[in-house]
């Protein structure tokens, strides 16, 4: 049977695609804008027909009706990383959570530690050879496709056909639905004076020829905006966004000096504008790969001068970074922060930056603290942390003693909290 005949045979409505589901199934959904809205809307509408369905993904974007505490016995979200749509449910306890390193989710799926019975994903149009690109989120989705009983795609011509290990053949697909709606766009975070000040401190330490991993957030984007004058930067990251596209357009990113996969930008998911998605389409300089390739510290660390830039919520005086919770209340997840901090530490000439504003809540709370708030989830350990940057300076912690670390971190805290932090450090015998 030709690939086109297979396509027509497997094309169904979103409502009919739900026939692929069985009670108790674990549905794996691609990261962020890779989530398929038609399929998740149909699941929401039919949720009372099922029992024990679990939906798992990184960074849920939309508030689908299945995200309902009254119907969790029918369909429940089990997050790998909380997004705006699942955070409140996670804090209230009716959205569950699987702790993980982003790079290790594919292996956990392959080993059966994380279940994957069905895959729901956005896909590009099929090419003449019968292949779709899962370009918005290859991440753990490719591992789930290899494991799942049923693969259901939402095929949309607005999804870019990217290169790399992100392709699925029509023979692997159980059912597909068609959509032509625009892919969800995610704007750049707000960048204020504090973010700009931190961005300047980091940008000054990034040398020409460095390879960048850039996390999501206002401060990482503030760094990006101050790198347009650099030369021969490379990209090996988990997320490709509009900031990276800007660096390419400015000429700052050429990938010429990368010693690992030279000439190629490497990423595992996309989050940005329609312009970004067009930029990704059949771009020979960009490859989308699964996250166990992009985020593996040993592989990413093969890049010399790898620079990792990630944000945190709180840092204690030993350097422990609480980047994913507010005390015991979950906020996001570990994601790729630990992966890339370790990768940069392995890299020859590598630098890992944890960026954090010095205060929160209108300068009433210090984000540099003697000890993390009770219940805080530690994202980057004291043994891994390298640079911590606030708007008041840079603390380089690797190789430093506990006392040296405490003094360095106090020196970059907001001035109004330094005396108090010094006294608290004395009380716990740090200085």
C-alpha cells in the first residue's frame, strides 16, 4: 500500500481518534507547543467515558477541560515538569508529578519505569516518503513512539519539517487527525532593569566561539539580547526560541567553531513565534533530536567552551539552587538545568551560570538565603554549581570552601540584606 493510501486510511476525526484509548492508559504528550490541541480537546470532551487515564508531558500550555479536579478519576495529568496550565493543580495536589532529569525521561520510558501506552503529538505534513517531523518536541516523544501501543498524530502544515532524529513514518502511526490552526505562539518574557543588569554580567563572561545552552526566562533572554556583537557562537541547547533566531540573524551564531557537531544548531524542542517555526522549516543548519541526545551531559560536554545559562528562584549560602519550587509548593521542575550544569562542568573551558534576581516581592525578600526554605526542591546541588549571578555581581563557587562560598554569595546579595545574611551565616558556623 502506498504511503498516501496509508495516510488516507488512518485519517479520522479527533473524536474518533479517542477509540485508540483504553481505560488505564498512560498518554505521553510532547513538550510545550508540541501538545496537540484537537486531540486534547476531544479527550476533554470524552473524559467521562474513561477511567484511570493519565496524561503526562513537560510544560503543559493550555487549560484543557480535562484539567478538572472533579474528574481526575477519569483523566488525570501526571506532569514531568509543571507549566502554567498544571501548576495550580500540582500545588493543590490533584495534578501528580514524576521527578526526573529531562535527559533521562527517554530511558525511563524505554525501561518501563515511566509508562507510555499512547502518544499524542503535533506533527508536520507528511513528505513524499511517508515521514512526519515531530519538530516542536522530539524530547521524550520519540522514545514513547517506539514503546507505545498507539501513536496518534495531529498533522498541521504550520508545524515545521525539521531535520535530525525527529521523524515518524506513516507505518508507525495508528491514527491521525488534520488541523490547520496556527501553532501556539509564546512571546519573550518581560525584561526589566534587573534582568538587563544580570544579562550584562553574564554576557561579559561569554567569549567569542562559545557554544550556548539557554534556558527559558527573562534573564536568559536578557543575556541573549546582549550577545549580538559576539562572533562565531554555537548552539547546543534543549530549547530553541526567538532569542537564538535573533542571534543567527545578527550573525553572532555561525556554529563554525563548534568542535562537536560543527555547523549545526542542536535542540530538542521549540517555543516561540510563528517566525521561529518558519525559520525551523527545512533549515539545514538546525537539527531537532531527542532529549537523551541533546541533554546528555557527556555528549553536550563534548562541546568546548559550553556556556549554560539557567534561572533559579533561591540560592543558599552553600550554593544549593532551589529552581523549581516555592518552599514545598511545586512551581516547575528540574528540566534540563542539572543536565547542562554538569555538561558545562565537563566541557573544556565550559561555564555554567545560575542567574537569579537578588530579591523578590518588591525587595522585601532576599533570594540569597542562609538555608533553603523548608521543603524546597533542590535542582542544582552544591557540588555542581559554578557561577551564581545577581544584578550585584558574580560569585564563582567551584573549588571554594563553604566559608568562601558564603562570603562570595553575601557579596552579591542585595545590600539591604548583607548584614543580616552575615549574622545568620555566623549563627550556623558558615563564617
